[in-house]
C-alpha cells in the first residue's frame, strides 16, 4: 500500500520501525545479562537465563514477503515467562518492551500483556484494604525519541546532493525556459534532548549560490509535514502569481516540507519518494514525542 503523502499531527497514530526498535532493545537488553550473578546450581531457571532464551528466539525473527517483522513460534511464550519470573525487575521490563514493539507479528500470542507492577499477593483482600489503585495499562508509544532521532539523522545524512531541471512553458506568451537546481543538506545532527534537528543547507540555481548556511528545525514548533513532488510544489508556489505557467521537473524529485506554527517552513529534497515518506513518518513520531503538532495542547 502506498504511504500517504500528508501527515496531520493533530490526528497521529504512533507507528512503526519494528525492526529498528527491536534491534535497539536487543542491544540494550544484552547488557542486562552481564549483571546476573545467580547461583548456577539452582534448579529453576533464573530471570537472566529465561531472558537469554527469549532473546535467542527473538533473534531468529525475519522479515516476511509483506515487509512485516515475524517472530518465530514460542518467542512470545518465552518473553511472557520472563515477565512472570521477574515482574518488577529489569528482565521483565525489557521482555515487556520487546512484546510491545509495533509491527511485529506473533504467530501464537493474542497480544495481551499481563498487568505491570508486582505480582498479586496470596491475599487480595489485604491489598484492597491498602487502597492500592489498579495498575494502568502500559502505553504502546512505539520507538523511543532517541531511536527515532538516530534514524532521522542517519537517513538524512545518506541523501547527498539532489539535482534537477525545472522546465517552464508560459502559455500566455508561448515562451520556454529552464533552470538547473541543486540542493543538499549536510552535517545533520538530530538532538533528542533538545528536540531539534540541526543541519547545513546549500542550494544553487544555474550555478549561482542561493543559500549556504546552518539551519535547524525545532520539533516543538512543527505544525504539520507533507511529502510532495518538487514539480507540484513549484506549481503550487506559482499558481497565484503565474497561472499560465506549465512546469515540468526532470528527473522527478520529492520534498519533505516541514511547516511550523509561525508559518515558516523547512524543506529536505530527495530522489527516492519512499525514503522521503519514511523520514516523514519518523519525524511525525518525533514531533509528537516532543510535544509539537497541530494545535496547542492543554497540560491535562
């Protein structure tokens, strides 16, 4: 299915990147295994041992023909066993995170996670008398801001210079002309702590420099993002002032337009429309995590 070309941040649905998120969790969770100092002579497996077995199963997952990340049978059961053995510890927490990854297909699990928090006591009435509130259902928020920003930074830094020719025919005067453009974003640094993307932007037209300076996007100020062809973008920009212009861009180029609450915008150029849409989805998620998007939100 073709990705949508417009992302309205007022109606976000948190995504995506199951494989990326899962890899991150595997790397961070691996450090937990080194912390275990359990007695190897124990007959019952420790949470660390259960978690190691679950990770081994999870690592066997593969991407199917439909692009979905598929876990092998038994993986979910192994992770649920970790949560049961270590409900409030680090192994249980990481197992819960792995089961919460969006986009993973589990062949033998209904998707229901056990409640977080301590295991129920043998005397539920005692707990009720203590006035313990019910444990809220854990939120499935997708990849963390750090993972998302790392993805954005990595992908934008691989784009390189984007060159194209804009050909114009004026139907009113029957005149034709063209211009050669080149645009490039370099030195991209996506800072999750500051919720900011910094980069250097350079643009030329027919060899003459249009812009060559540092630029940035503060994600909290973003109102919406859209992906469109550069050709359509030029048509939109000239429709009011020059309705007689017929514009053609060769080769096809696509832009990610980032509109901000102060009515200004930033753009990134791409030759790959799929990559533009992937970065748009990641940036949409990052904007939501940073508190940006559409209308101002009330704190409660």
